[in-house]
């Protein structure tokens, strides 16, 4: 397991603040209220370990298959339905959405290989990520990937806690399946908009892993 590069500034900041608070606790609380001081130490250590875990990149054996749409995110499948896309296709598409809790790995990966046809950031609200309106009203970054088998739109969507979306896609570049697409911090969701009629390999409530689980067959 390694730590994602997006986590280094946050981990450094949390470490510094934790050490300062720990030093102040040791200086002012431990001599008079040692039990409270130890509670604070444990909470600080637990929070630091949580932040470290949030930015983890576990070692995995990825699924590579030109006929498969591999999950771009860790989390739970919360939506499988037809929807009308007004951002790019202006037609009905099949939407599959994966919700990421703060405990999930938050790196996002390309679900298929292909050319990046479109990449656009949208400002927006911070509704809870499982709210249906979050797909169109929340802060998000959308990309379109195209290859001879499929053209799909992938949305990284901010949630109530996630206030920073990082996206590495550049229009015109060739994306490779399971390479890093980006990163979302602290609870969020990823939507995939596929052609209507695409064979779905998961059901609502399934737990999936980025780079491993096959969401659909093309």
C-alpha cells in the first residue's frame, strides 16, 4: 500500500496541527487532568490514522478487458437507471452511480481505454452525494471517453463533505483503462453514462472496487 500524492499536503497539515495540540495538551492538561490528556492523545492518533488511510492506494491486480467497463471508484452502487443527459449527448443514457464513503479508497480510474473527447469542470452545490439532484446540481467534473466500442461520460461529483475534485484528463489525450483519472476528497460519487441497452453486470447495493469490478459489458 502507498499514499496518494494528493494526500501529502493534508497529511502534513494534520500532522503539524496534531503535534501542536499534543504539545499543548502535554504542557497544560497532562499534569492536572491526565485522563483527559490521554483521551485527547488517542483521538489525535485515531484521526491521523484515518487521514492516512483515506489517501491510501492499496496494491491490486487490475481487470483489463476491452469489452468491460471497469469501476472507476470504490464504493456502493446506488443508481442503475435510464436518464436524459443534457450536458453532452442530449439523449437518453444508462446511468450507473457509485457512492464513495469517507472510508473508501478515493482515487478514480479510467473505466475503459479511449480518447478523451471532453473535459469540463462545473461549479455547484454540495448536496449529499446519494441525492439524485447531486448529478446535475453539485460541483462536478465531467469527461467523455470514446473508443470503437463505446462513448461514455464519467462524472466526478462532490458530496456534502468533499470540497475538492482533482481531475487529470486532458482533451485529446489517449486514456488507458485503470490509469488514474483523478481524486475526490472526503465522501463523493462517480456517475457513468453509457448507451441505453448496455449489459449491466452489477445491481444496486453491490460493493465494487476501482480497477477490479466490472460494471458493464460493451
